C-alpha cells in the first residue's frame, strides 16, 4: 500500500505542476479587479479565465494524470482511458442528468450533485486509478478475428466506460447520504463556538482529497444553515468578532504556515534533488501566500506522505480554533491569500485582523519544525526524498550493452552494497540467493530500477532478487565481480558508458492457442496456493501447480528443452509458438542439490506433451521438509494474452489437458 500511495503521489505531480501558474493567473486577475471579477478590466478578465481553465478542471487533470502515471508503460492510450473514465460519471451525475432521471425540476436536485463537474477531484482520482487498473489488465487482450480491430489498447476505453457506468450508478445512491451526513455534522459543530470552528478547519482539509469538503463549506460559508459567513462578512452584517470566524483561521495557514511547511520539505529533500524541489515548492508556496490556492502544495505530499497531510489538517484546525477563540476575524471572496486579506482590512466588521498576521508568524514556526520532525522521524517520502528514481550509477560508467547480463549483474551488485556488503552469491531457478552483511544497506529501489520482477528480504543477512529463468547468467557475472574484488571483467575492459535497465531477451512469438497438460498425477491447484510468493504472486508469470501423488514427471507442453538447472529440479521448455514454460519440481528444492531428482532429458531435445521427463522422489523431498508442488509457469508473460485453466481443484492424470494458453 505504501508503494502504491507513493506511485500515486508521483503520478499526481504531472497535473499538480500546472496549478501554480493557474493560481497566479487567477490571483493577479482578482487583484486587478477584486469587485467585478473581470467585469471592470479586460486584462483581469483574461487572467481570471486563463486560471479558471485549469483550476475549474482539476478533476479532468487528475483523471488523465493518474491514469497515465499509474499505467504500466505510460502509453497515451492510458491517458485517453482516464479521460473517458471521468467523462462518464460527469455526464450521468450532473444536476441536469439527475433531474431527468428522477423526473424532477432542476432546483429540486439533491445538493450533493451540484459539485459533479469538471473540478470534482474525488471523481477525478477515482477515474484515474480505475482507468490505470483497466489499462494494465486489458491493454494486451486479443479478441477474436471478427473483433480484432478492438483488440489491445483500443479495447480499454470501451471496457472502462462500461465499468464507470456501474460506478456512476453506485455513486448515484451512495453520494447523497454521505454528503447529507456531512452537512448534518457541520450543523452540529456549528453550535460549538471556537471548538466547532477548529473541528471545521480540521475536517475541511481532511476531506479535500474526496471533494466532500464542499458539504461542510456549504454549512459555514453559505446560507445552508443560516450562517452565511462569507456573504454576511462582505455585506458588513452580523456580529463583530463572530462573523468571519469560519474564514479567519485559514489566513495564518495559507499565508504563513504552508509556505513554511514547503520550506521544511525543501530542506529535507536530498541534495541532488533540491534544485527541482525548490522550483516546485517556491511556486506552490507563493501561490498559497498570494492567492490562497493551496492545491499545488497540498497535493504534492497528500498521498506520498499522508501522515504529514493529517498533521497539516490538525494544524489548520488549531489555527481556526485560536482565531475564533480570540475573535480575530477577516474574510475572503476567492481564498485566504494576501489579496483577500488586504481587501478584508477595509471591511468594518473585520475584528483585529492584523492579529492574524501575528498568529501566522507563530504558525510558520510551528509548521516548519513540526513538518521537519515528522518527515525525519517517519522517513516520509515528501518531494525530493524519493529514492532510486531515474538515477544513474557513476561507478557503473564502464558497463556497455555488449553483455546484458554483466550490465544487469553490475547494477544489482551495486544496489546490494557492492563488495563491502555482499558475502556470497547463489541462485535457484529464478532468483539470486544472496548473503550480505546487512540487508538494510541494500538499496531495494535501485535494484528494482533494473527491471527485475522483485526483491525479497529474508532476514538481516539474507536477501533474494527475483530475476527469471536467465538468473544463472546473472549469477555467473556477479560471481565474476565478487572474484575480481567487486569489479566486473566487462566493466574493466569496456569504455565508459551509461547503463540502462536490462530486460531478458524473449523469443519471437506467433499468436496461437495451445493446450497445456498435467505434468504429474495429483490434484491441480491455482498458482496463488503455491507456498512460494515468487510463484503465488505471479512474479514469474501466470501458471498452475500439481500436488503430486506419484514420482514420475511429464512434459506439460510440446517444444524443445531450452535449459536444465544444474541441481536438476527445474527445466525450461520453448514451444514452437515462442511461449517459455518453466517446470519447477518442488518448493525451495534448490537446497537439495539434485539428490531427489533424476532428469531424463537433455538441453536441445524435442519433446511432446506427456513425455516422461524426470523422476522426483517425493518421500525424499518431504523428508527434507520441502514442498512437493510441481509448478508450471509461463515466464514470458508479455506474450501471454490469456490463460484459461479448466481443472483447478480436481484430481488430474498425466497427459490430461488442464487448460489453454493464448499467445499474442
């Protein structure tokens, strides 16, 4: 979940980067013409409309940005899918549509639907995440010939649109009760004086990611419950020291607190990323101070460091409470920035507004030190603290692409901490098994950046890197590096060049559907029941397993033996269509050094499905405390369009068809 939230936060940086300039356009336009909103000045009108073109469409931006950033290959088709996912609920849930569905007048539509517009951040985030998930799942789907035009990426927007119909129908019934409950909650805390103002400030910030903060705003700022704090303030009506209490506490936060928090985020960024972090934080902090538009700053850490955002919400509540307690009031038409603060000074009902500046200076100190403490204590990945993203390793400058396994080995070796940390290197069929001095010194993000499927930390001294069926070649290169004192022969002999992540080479494939068979007598189980997470989580690809009752093992597909592992417990088969199949006998059986296994095939040998290929001594494997599952994995998953298994949970016999695999 933590990694997912960080990916989500990074994906939001693309749309968030557009917000500071939009906020400045709007702020300057409002500063030029604060009373007419552009009606009295053409330049102000132009700037306000320019800013609104972005700020009023946050939902669209978030849907597109998240769909693109969370997709597996950052393809433009994912962004289009995000747009489609957002447009469907916007058309189905806007007030006009609801009025038509319910056969009522437009003014009778539930207030919950009034914010179903292009600025709805919650729907934008939901649409973007669902669109990315659908793209990652269906972008490689191959449809029958008659529908082949809609295969692959063209299929995704269609499937996503159908999904969003269901989501929209659910929101049609779920959204109003939630909105209504928040309005009722707001009406309750409105009776609690300064404490109520503090609670409002806290929940106002906390609900921003969902878009439901508008429900509370309606209670306090407008005439939903008779408070109408904004309207009464600017009309100079109400009670001095009371009217404006639900606005005043935002000024110290937006003008002083958040900019100080931005400085803390900058100070805690990594030295090599400070320049980029400074540009984002400076623009976002100025937008918050000058205009009161906080989205550029808040969304920069809202998801990647959500505990910090909760702290920010709490500090906002405290500011609101203190301002209301001492009856310091001011108001805004646009937001709680410098422009509105200066304008509110001229309103007679404002009460000791300059004390909000004093409170703001105090909040700035509090924000800086609290943000710094929380970021450091909990090691939060705020902007500029992300690890292993797009960095090049200076010490690998000598690796070229002449030997892809040496390049991959060099990057993994360096990520593990190099010769200073690596003690021994071993491997099984699919993974490197490494003993190190301290696994905490291994940079998992750097290792994952090479493109390997996964990293597993076993304990303080043991770590595994899942590579795939070509792991032997990578292990050989790493052993060479270890023998050379940490310097690969390839590195020593090659000219300086940057390393890029290396992916295993795959064979050419042709679209086909092939039958797959049971490799043993026993019971067929799904891959997720295998007691090895490398297989159960499909890191090595989709497949199935047999819980065997007899010792003889058979080939699950026809093809050619492409590899046999030295410890005889696994082999690879290449089918004529280019599908790579791994047959793995037992769980964690590499430790048995081949003793319970007798291989009856050779590398390069052609085999038919159902050929007897090996003997596994089940009693010996069980006596050694190892699992006996016979695992069949389709390791080049990028060419697999579909896996259909028909005998899961059933007793099967050798040579029995248990499913089909369709390749692209």
